[in-house]
C-alpha cells in the first residue's frame, strides 16, 4: 500500500503503537515529534520510520513540516493527531500557562495539523483523519479542566470537519481511549492509579496496541462509510 500516513507524537505510547501498526499494515509511515531527539532517532533507526521534528502548537511549523513530508515522501493521505500533553491542576489553582499549553497543543495542534493537510486531501478526493481524544473528554475528570476541554473540543471539531469533508471522500473520526499503559500514565501516583484501574470494569489499563487497532480500522477502506464518529476504547469505564 502506497498511502502515506503521518502520526503526530508518534515515537512513544499510543503514537508509537499506531505508527508501527500502520507500517505493519503496509502504509508508508512517518512520525512527528518534539523534544525527544534521542528517542526519536532510536525509534526511526530501529523501525525504519522517518521522523520529523516540529511543534504542533505552531501553525506555521505544521505547514512547513507537512510540506517537508510531502517533498520527501509524497502528500499526506492519512493523519493521526495523537500529540498531546497534560498539565493537571484543580481549576482554583490552575495557572494561565497550564491552561494555555494544553489547549494550544492538544486542541490547537489538531486544528494546525488538519489545516495543513486538508487542502491536499480535498484536491485528491481522499483522506483519513483520526483524532486521538480521551475518555476524559467525554466524562470529565477532576483536576483536568484544561485537558477535558481540549479533548472534548477535538470531538466537536471532528464532527464539524467530517460534515465539511465527506463530499470529498475524506473521513474524520475520533478515538477516545481510556487510561492506557503509557509513559504519561506511568507518572500518576500509585495510589491514584489504583483508584483509576479499580473504576474500570475490565480492571486494567488499555495497551497502546489496543488503541492502535482502532486507528488502523478507521483509516482503512473498510471504514470508508464511517465519519464523524467517536470510537470509545475504555474497558467499560464510560458508556454513552
């Protein structure tokens, strides 16, 4: 398969699992990262996946990054918006920086990246976009007003862009993972993590590969009539 797939935040966690699954499925994969130069170099070297560094919160950097990918590999036909951060705090203690950084990277990055690829997808009458949201964007979470707002915003963004894009053969869907066994979740205090796991009917964290399998389906031809949807992969933690 010659379709070119770009995964943001693609060298660790869910992003890495998605990148590897896309490659295994026959796609030509490249990944975006920021800050972890050594990790990105090791990931690219061991997996043969090209890596590109830019800040998804920077509109111009996203445009330039996508142009660089297109020049080296070809136009991006599949985009997985996975890059994201957390800056947890109760709202009465949250700083402007904690709010702004999460909104700019998690939600702003989704806009910046989609804006960078959407014209090419429309010209080609084909595209697949998968936005990685979160169970907490659906149900909320104390201490995460910034993160929950950004991830809920991604779901609304997904629905609106799906409506705009369907006539051009472009599908836009979201995945709302539950708590997943990643480096980000590994920083949660053990007692809090136990409470989280105990609240999941499946009584465990998701594996990154389980989230990746959802993305692989949504970008496939088999999912060509699915758009504007949010796929929840959360072990029963939240059902809507």
